[in-house]
C-alpha cells in the first residue's frame, strides 16, 4: 500500500500568531537568563519537556540569532549593567595571565593585600583570615577557565576545527582492466 507523503506542519502549528510571539519573547528572556540553554528556555516558554522543547528551542534560537534579536538583547543587558567589552576582556586577561609569584615579596612573605596592585588583586577569588587578622588561605580564580573563555572569545576553537579536513574518499578506476579469457 502506497502512502502519500503528508505535508509538514508549519512551525507553531495549532498556536495563534499572538501566542507564538509571546512564547518567542518568553523564550528569549529565559534563554538570556539561563546561560543560553535552548531546551530549558523553550520549556520555560510553555513547550513540553523532551523533543518538543528541544526542537522549539533549536528553532527559536536560530530565528532569534538570524534576526539579531539575541545580539540586541545581550547589548541592552550589557549597557544596563554598565558592562564594557574591553574592560571585561581586560579582567579576563588579568586572571588568564596572572602570576601567583606577585603575591609574595623576595623573601617569600605574603605581601599585605592593601599593598597589592590592581593587576594582582584581580587573580584573587577569596581570602580567609586567621585569628590574627592576617590572610590564612588565599584562593585564586581558575586560570584554566579564564584561558578557555579567552580562547572561545578569540574563536580559537573554531579555527582549530576549520583546520581539520574531512577524510578523503578515494575511488580507484582501472584504465585497462584485464580481459576475460574466452
């Protein structure tokens, strides 16, 4: 029995244009708030868990990226928070290239925190003070995480992936195949 191919249902089938617009807005807000997790954002916008949320999330992410809405929303949030790209990258570079040796003087004694310059203080995540009020434990930000963020920003992962070429498929064609005995 031959089955006729059914036409695909348009995206958002069964949902009014107004409802789809609302879901798209809810998706955008949830996507920006949750660290760009598309399926979770689609679920927050009213789609079912599983395949429905995954496909809706993928579709909305592509639409919002193509229209520039995600970039515009990110810019608005950065401006509202007074985030500056150059300053943010500078802070990231301080952590990525920070030197723990600059926390100590020539004798190996910890330099008082108030005497450390801004570059060195940037690598410190937290300080635990002892009963005498002196630093007992200093935790630094992860250099590896900072380097990975910097690599992502610089597009180094994509460049590396572009350098990898797909495997070549070779086809061998015999020019003069041997003749069959008669």
